[in-house]
């Protein structure tokens, strides 16, 4: 009943905001571009609205499709309305990154985004309906005493903290493919066990009072808010799964905090990155005060530039428009070049010492004159949708997004099944979570998925059986 009432409120607010966005849109944004922006957004909103309208017992455990839809709704849909705030005062053009400008959002890019997202979501849904009954679920032990699972969860949490805070451990080849996601797996399982009341109170206090702040602090000093967004998204998903209710007040507060924190992060990155690897997490965190002071001291154009950074960061439709306008008139199609590492990306670096590094983001930025050829330390995000067009054009978007929908539907069938145990839910949520934020090239985001799934299966299957034998 609570979700039903909230759903009506959400639909009403979305309709009201959509009407207001069209009526009060800037003159520089034509009605057709505004309408397409809203169309993309509404297509992205549909999975979330359907999810909320579905009875709690019939929902998927982890809301992967709603999260993916929300990503495209914001970054490719609603961001179209923010271009007015990014226009240069002299030229009137949209400055979406550095010295890269765009006269107008490409209508072709918007139509392709609309078709691509709609195809992906519809084929995804059909795949789940057709394959869910006969595709085997992720195989994990389902009978064990709770204390054994508690020990293994703490093993993940402690191992992740060692990885975050000790550079020597991070330098080990391939270790990050397991220990970096281990923090998210531990977080999901801790939350799930907490909601079920399967953890002693002292362990809950230890995790949320000590281990969690140490982990989040390590994520914060990376200078990126994306990991923190993933943590927030994971908490919302677990809370929704075990309570059936969305934490609306917490969601609004967190979103506001992320938007307000973004202007500070640029200065924070400059301060912490210049210190190099010699600075530990505590030393980097102490520079937050300097970053805030630097932001407060800005005036005029500098303050406006920093404040609108979040609009550039979320405006992936601008980059997509740039690629559509440049390809193939000025830049030839990539013809699958960025997908070639997919064949070898599954191989751990520990087994292949000279494994080629993933540099598609740098190559993309240089290819489209977004960054300089000498900026080898930089990388420009290459979202899945944009990557498809850069490689194969319109047909690439249509066929590629359809295949991505099939791929995500199959993953949903394996890792996101109704009736999952706490262990299955926690691992599935942590594996699927990064796929909800499709802002980097496909190979980079799915390259470690298979090794991670195998490592987690070995860790829990062998660990639970080993402790069983020791107990006997």
C-alpha cells in the first residue's frame, strides 16, 4: 500500500516536471529536441515504474533494469535540458568538455538513443520471460550454519580494507579483480544479514561504526563520486528488497549531497593526485578542508565553471551528439576495434604478465579531439551507446543495444532470481551493480565479470565446505 501511494506521487511529479520542462524550456532548445529528451527519459523511467507497481513478492531481488533505465533517463534524456547552462557567452555554443563545443544536440543522436534504449529494455524483458525457467541459477551452497557465513563475510570485508589502505597489496597483479568488488559484496551481505537479524549486535556495530567508514573513506579519496553512488544504490536496493519501501527522504538527501559535493571534488582531486601514491587515505582525507576552502574562495566565472561541472559530467547526450556529427564525415568508423580486448579481457593479469592494458578511453578522447595526444594520463568515458555508434554507426546502435538487452537478460536470469538466499542475493547484487552505470566502454566493465563470479563461487563454496569439515 505504501509503495502504491508513493508510485502515484512519483508519476504525478514526473508528469508535472515534464510539462514544466517543455513550457519553460530555453529558446535555444527547440521543441523537437525537448520532446525527444523527455521521450528518452520516460522510456528510461518505465522499468522503475513497473518495478514499483509490481507486488513485492513478484519483484526481482535486485532492480538492475530500473537502475539502467534511470541511468539513460538522466544521462541521455534529461541532460538535454541542461545545455542552456553550458553555452559559451561569446559563441553561444554548448561547451560540454574542456574546449570541446557543440552547436546543438543532434536530433539523430536523440532518435538513436531513444530507439536503442527502447530495444535494449524490451529485449531484456523478453529474454527474462523466455529463459528464466530453464537457465540454471548461480550455484551456491544453501545449507550451512549462519556463523560460517559470518566468518566468510568478515574475510571479504577485512581483505578489502587491506587492499584499500595498503599500496603493496594493490600492486599485486589481478588481486584487485577480486578484492575491490569484495567491499561491495561484504556491504550487501552485511546489510542483508542485518535486515534479517542474522548478525550479532556487536558485529553490526563494528562493521557500520568502523569497517564501513574505513571503506567509504578509501572510496572517497579516489576523487570520484561514482563509487559512492554505487554504494548508495546498493543500500537502496537492499532496503527495498527487505522492506518493500523506498527511503524517499534519504534518497532526496543523498542526491542533494552528491550534487553539492561535486564542485568540491575537482579541487580535491587536484590536491590529492599531486601528492601521488605517497599519501595514505588519512592524509588525503585531511585535504577535504583545503578543497572546500578553495571552492569558497572562487568568484565569478571560475565559480560558475566549477558549479556546472556536474551538468557536463551527466551530459552524455552531448558527447554522443559530438560523435554522431563527427562520424564518419571526419572520423572513420572504428569497425569493432574497442571490442577486440573482449577476447582476452577475461584472462587475469597474474596468468598473462604482458597482457595489453585497457586504454579505449584515452584512444577515444584523442580520436575525437576531446583530449590531447600527450595527455596519456587522461581518459574520456566511452558509454556503451556511444561506443556502438563510434564502431558501427546506426546499425551498430540498433543491433548492439538489442544484443546488450539479451546479454543483460541472461545475466538477470543467472544472478537475479526470485526466491534467492541471502548469499545468492548479496553476491548477485554486487556482481550486477556496476552494470547499472554504463558510462565506460563495454570491455572495461564486463572484462572481470567472469573471473569475479568464479572467484566468489570458489570462495564461498570451498570456504563453507572447509569449515564444515573442520567442525566435524
